[in-house]
C-alpha cells in the first residue's frame, strides 16, 4: 500500500496501544517554554534538576537521541517550574 493516496478514498491507519514495556528506539523532545527547563532521565529513576544522569532541555531547546535499551516506563521528566508544554516524538518497538 502506498503512503500517499491519490484517490478520494480515506487512508486507513492502524494504531497499537503503547505499553510500558515497549522499547524507545528514538526520542525527540522540544521544550516550548521560553523560561522553564525540562529534566529527563531514561533509567527509571526520579527526574530532578539534581539527578546526575538527567538530560537538561533548556527553554526553547530541543533534545533527541537513540535509546535502544530504554522502555517507555524508564522515561521520566520534570520541569524546573510549573507546567511546560513539550513536543514529543518517539519511535517505539512494540515488544508486547
């Protein structure tokens, strides 16, 4: 089946539910805040600004990486202040 359908019939896409055990092969996070930072850990630990293994995504910054051994359940995030909007894209391996 082609990705782009040039006829008038609708394109059918089937989605599989995301499970905590699914592997995260690639993750992209874009911080939409102009003032707050986001801290992400990928080892199942608690995300915090003091975590030694936390990724810091500053205001209006983007972070991405390949995480071949992390699962959905392993990824935790927290903002430096209040609520932060982020754009998140991930490529998952459905191991379910």
